């Protein structure tokens, strides 16, 4: 991206006597090398800091770089006038000399259009990055198209926005582009892109045509990186004509000329390559034609077979042997390989620079070597190897020699992910360097141990393990944590421990988890037969900040008793804890001086919240589906916290201590309460000074709001979902800026017709409201005169006959709404659904509005 922007030169001058072929290769790679060297130098000087982000769903770790706060401030100061970032429409940092511009997080169409018009004046602009997560309307698209038409010197264009049909009609003028990213395009726009003869990087996320014609792609003779969706890659033939390619993220191997592996044979500078449908390779000789071993710049290689296509003559073993990559390879991915053995070029450790290895859906592997000789390997992921039983030395041999640690995993491994290998019975010892360890759906009966010797030697090591994240899930045969790595707590620096869905797990380590002195987050879910730890000391470490307990058998109560003195605990979550009848006492909760968030749900036998009111730091409290919590009858201990948000599913809980004593609640959310007839007026009034928001879910029995609502002087937002019995509104406070009532009787609207409705006076004070939203009201025939302050009107699901009087300029009642800037009226049609995302556009808006449905 930096090269595309022109921040680095594309090619230096080379000595006259250099070999012409080498010079050509060097010319193609020089800018990348120079840019990489600059970046590495800056990172080594701590200008950039390397960070790891763990994906929440697959536990993958992705590397990214950030600037230290002071460095960031300095960089902004030095680059002002040349680089600018626009957040939420603030264009103040953009000057006429700006060359590199990023626009993000804009939510208002008017602001976006204004920003796009301002871009037209930036004649020096080289880089334009726009990231918006919603579709633009046609008018704004055309404004952006006009801006792009003027930016003839643009080198880098990054448009991460859905549906840019009208904008992309204007991109043909950007003939100097080097780097282009598009969220989506169709075939007509694709052919415009293929005229950018200087383009070096083309990335496309979605292609909207089923059968694209990619014949013009060969015009991009400078192209180095091609990243395109699957439905497009299979239609590119003779890709070997793009001789400058360095990154090819998807090549579909076919059986026809122009789609065979040999097409890539002359692409000497490939550094990243993904090959798919390798089952179409006819024989091992064809596999040799790609010359992978001679591609010296190759850093990443993905080999993928379609495992759903059965080949009667399985040649995968011979084919993969001839796909041996250059020894400089750093990352390797193999998917769907049906051979019975690991490729020899992995097993013999010839890839001595390999850093990452990902093996998945290789259906015929019964065993794998431990790979302990690959010293360079840092990341190992094994997924969906359904026949895999062991790694390293066979179990029988281990039992004969009694050498429990004869095998170990690569000595400098930092990430190990093993998932969906249901027959895997044992893992070798893990090295001290391991930082992330995930096991899911395996047959392990015990966890592996930490390697207690130096790699390749027999001397014990005293080095502590670097393991920081341990995730154990769906291990049906795991019965105890008393053996394995959690037995060696004194060697661990573990910060995050997750144990989920281990139905047979009955024992934690003998001393609990108290000796994990660095543990910040603990999550135990669906381990229903866990037993109490027989120890006089606490089960939990004092370092814990986040604790989630979900259906964990008899250990639930003892964990609660271990809460005392967890002075840094910030979040406590109790779900499905049927063995808990009462929360701990005031004495216990007083020690939790940093607890800010408590969530309790589906604890069916809970009778009392105990001393929860003693937590002065508590700011967020959620209590759902705890039906045995009843009105407190004994004297209460008071309530010392000031809640930012209270979330409950029954208004009756407001009579339970410590909720009954609340005085400073800011946001109240009551879920679907079918029995609620009215809101508790006394509770609302005692929180009147602080209450900003009330949100009520489905309330089918709700008939009215408290008569003293007008005294809630701080109330800004009131939202009621599906309240068909509500008859009228009381006088509402003048502070109210957002009022939404969904699912009421259509006749309810008539009572509040402007100036004419009998109850208009109750909301007449809300004269600054700007938006009106009416949903699913097929009986409404007309609208009253709306105030001049209105800027947005939305009526969804009305009768089709309602539309005609309000046709723009022609309808007889058009004048009633002509002053409103944004009007959206949709008639009801069967199957039409107006989803929560459209509602949230109103609810989260900064505008003042009334919604009556």
C-alpha cells in the first residue's frame, strides 16, 4: 500500500554489468525489499510496535503494528498538511496540500456528501481510503464519482463500501492508479479496471456477475498482486502472461489448456500463491511443471484439493511430492489432501525457514511426526484430521520403553491449535515457548506436559513456560486436570483459561487454580460434574479480573466462596448455576473493590442476591430468568453503587434488594415482561435525578405509564416495544428527546394528532422533536400537519392507498410533508420485513424523534 501511494520508489538504478535476467527480477522486487527494509528498521527502533490479536471465533492470532501514543502524536504533527484522517465527518485536518487521506466512521449521508465535495479541491491527492459500512444513496454516489473524476493523479484508491454502482462509472479517468481495493463490482466496471495499465495491486472482495469475462486482464502487465473472489478466479486463463505477478491468492487448477499448473511455471517472482482444485492435476509430471522449488521468493504457499470430488486413481502422494517448494518458504497450508503420508519435504525438515504450518481435512492420516526437528516452526494448526490418532512415537512404543517424553513438539513453537481431531489420544510435550494453546474435540484423557528439558538434550530447564492462553473445549474423554500442564502451575504465566463443554471433567488441579498468579480471565462452561476442590485455601487466584461460571456442578458454590479478596475482579458472570441459592455476604462483596459488571442469568434456584449491594464500584448489572428471586421481606443493608445500566426481565425484580434501594440509576432496560401492567412509579421517582433512558421490551399487558412521569427531569429516551393495550400517555418531561412506542393500536395515533387530538397536549411540549417513524399501521389513512422542526419521516407497512395523497409534488396532501428533508413511505406487502437494523438507525440517531407504531 505504501508503494502504491508513492511513499517508496518503484525501482532503483542498477549497475550496467548486472545480468539482464537478474536485473529484471531485481527490478520487480526492489520496491518491496526497500519498503520492507524501511519498515523493519522502524520496527527495530520501536517506531512501530508489533501486536498480536486473537480472533474470538477461531483463536487465530493475527499480527499487526501500532504506534506508541507519543510516536503517534509526533507522526501526526510532522505529517500535518500532507496526511489526514477524517473521523465522523470532521474535515478540519484536511488542507489543500493533503496528499494522503483516510475517511472512516461517517454515519450521516449529508456529512458524507459534503466531505466528498471537499475532496474535489485536493489536486495533490495521491492516496484515498474510504471505509463506510452501509450503502450510499445514488446522490452521494454521484458526488463521489464527480470527486474521483477530478483526482487524476491518484495512486492508491481503497473503497471499502458496499454497492458503488454509480461511483465506479467514473473511475476510468484514474489512469495512474497503482493500488486498487474494491468491496464489489460488476463486469462493466471490471473492464474499466483492466485499462489501468500501471496497476500493481488489485484486490476485489465480491464480484456480482456469475460468469465474468476476464480476457482484458492481460492489459495489466505491471500487476504484482491479484486478490479476487472464487467465482472470478476460475475464469482467468493463461495467467502466466502476467509475468510481474508476485502474489496470486487463488488459482483454480483446471483440466483445459490455460488452466493447468504449467501456466505458473514462468512466474519466477511469486512470493504468495494459493492453488485450488489440485485433484485436476493429471499426473506427477504436470505437478513438476510449476517449478515451485525454483521459486526462490516464495514465502506463502497454499495447496488445496476438493475433498468432495472422489478420484478413482488417487495420485495425491506422487503429486504433492513434486510440489516441493523452495526451502525459503515461511508459511504452508495444506487442505483436503487424501494421501496417507505427510510430504517427505516436511517430514525430513528440509523447509528450514518454515514459520507457520496449517494442515486441515487430510482425511487419511493416522499419524503425524512430532516435527521436533523443525526449529523455525512457530505456529502449528491441525484441524479436521478425523483419522489422526497420535503425533510422534506410537503409544505402544512409549509404553514399552517407558519414555514418556521421547517426543516433543517443535522447540520454539508459540501457537498450537488442534481442533476436530476426534481420534487423537495424546499429544507430545509442549515447549516452554508456547504462548497460545487451543484444543477442541479431541480424545485426550489428560493434557500434555510442559517439556522440562532443553531441545535436543536431557538436562532439565528452569525456564518458565510462556503459555498465556489455554483454551480447552469439547474434550469428551478429559476427566481430570490433576495431571498435565495445569499440574505444573509454578512454571506457568497463564493469563487466560477457558474450559468449555467437557462433560466428563470432574477434577480441577488438587490445589485449584490459586497458584496461577498471572491469571486474569477464567471461563468454565458446561462441565456439569465438576467436584469441589478439597483445599483450605482459595480456589481462585487473587489476580483474576474476569470470571464466568456456567453450569459447573458442585464447584459453583465453592467458587463463589473464593470471591473474597479478589480485589482486582472487574466482571462476574453466573449462567445456569442451578446449585447457587444465594450470593455471598456483605463481608465478601466489600472486598471486591473493582467489580464493575455483574451478569446473572438462568440461575433457577437463586433466592437472594446476598450482599451484592455492598459493591460500591458496580456500574452494570444484568439479572435475567431467575424466577425464584422474590420480594425482600427482611431489613435491607442498603445499596452503595450507582448504576450506569440495569437490565432485568421482570419489573418485579425492582422490589428485590438491593435493586429496591437504588437511587442513582442512569439506564433502565426491562426485557419481555408479559405480566407487567404498569411501571413502578415509586422506584422511578427515587431515581428521577439520574434516569436518562427507559427501554421496555414486549409488554403485552402494559396499559399505562405512571402519572408522575413528568417529574423524571433527566429522562431523554423512552422506548416501548409491542404494547397493544396502552391507551394514553401521561404528561412527559420536557427533557425527552426520543420517544418510541412500537406495536400499539393504530387508533392510538389519533389521540396525539397535532393540535386536534384529545391528548396532543401531553406531548405538545416536545416541540423540538425532529423525526417521526410509524411502522406496521395499515389502517392509517392520513397524517396531521407536522411541525416545521421535522426533518425525517418514515412510515413503513401502510395501506397502498395511503401512498397516493403523499406523492411528491402531485399528491393532494404532499404540502403537509413537503418541508421534511427525508421522507420514506413504504406500503405493506406480504413477506416484507423491516428489521432491527432499520429501527436502530432511528434509536441510535442523535436526532430527537417520536416513533408511534
